[in-house]
């Protein structure tokens, strides 16, 4: 079974499985634990009613500790395995894996927001938050070359000639059956 205590000594494996270094994980852990306790109060049941017994009584679950819960969720998000595989790694059944994933994802979202590392989704707000922080906005411009785009140096006459050549070639090949590849013709039975 995958345990936080065993993984924290192997920094490469920890990074490969979670996507975070151990110091980054330890910075996120307190915010994650606070958000979990805020959403699931220890003196109430999941339905929101007061507990009849003290919290912590009974059998300890596999994901009892907050670091084990965070590790479980980060391994899921980084490697995205089948739930059955994740169940084998953490000694849980597939339905319990599904339950924990859906229970912990909103908590991680809140924890990332509380820690101030939640990615900005709105580009206008992204630029404003960087300007407010005193930084120059870091903008990423993505683009790919398209075949229709004009290449630098081609004049209007060169583009016109290219179109005329394409039309001439189309007229020449109109109505002809597609030609067989010369290497494949010799392999055809006669």
C-alpha cells in the first residue's frame, strides 16, 4: 500500500507520483487540512447532524491522516489511473476510490485558493492581478502556422501564379482515375 511516510524519503518517486516536491506538498498540506475540517466538522456526521459518539472512535480508515488524503488525490490527478488501479495502490475498493475522489476534489480546490496558487481562468483578471502585484504581465501568445497564411516575401503576382498552377493541375487531372503507385503495380496479379 502506498503511504506518505514511505514516499517522503524518495524525492524522485514523490515528484513523479504527485507532481509536487516534498516542500511544496508540505506548504499545501496545512491549507488542505483546514479546508477539510471546515467542510467536514469533526463533531458532525456527513449528513450535518451532531455525532452520537466522539470523533475518532472505531476502525481507522486507510485515508485517515490529511497527508494520506492529499497524497491519494495528487497521485490520482498526476497519473490519472483507473479507479481500480488506484484502489490497489491505496488498499481501497473501486467504489470507495470514487467516493474519496469526489469528496476530496472540492477541498483541494479550496486549499489551492486559500494558499493563493489556484490558476487564474480569466485572462483579463490574470493581467490585472500581476499588475496589482507590481509585476509586468506575463503573456503567452500561442499560434501555429496555417497553410493559408501568406509567407513573407511572396508578392501578389507570386500568389496569383501559385493559384493558376493549382487550377492548371486540377484541369489536367480531372476525370482521370487515381494512379497506382509504381512499386505496388508490379505486385498486382496479371
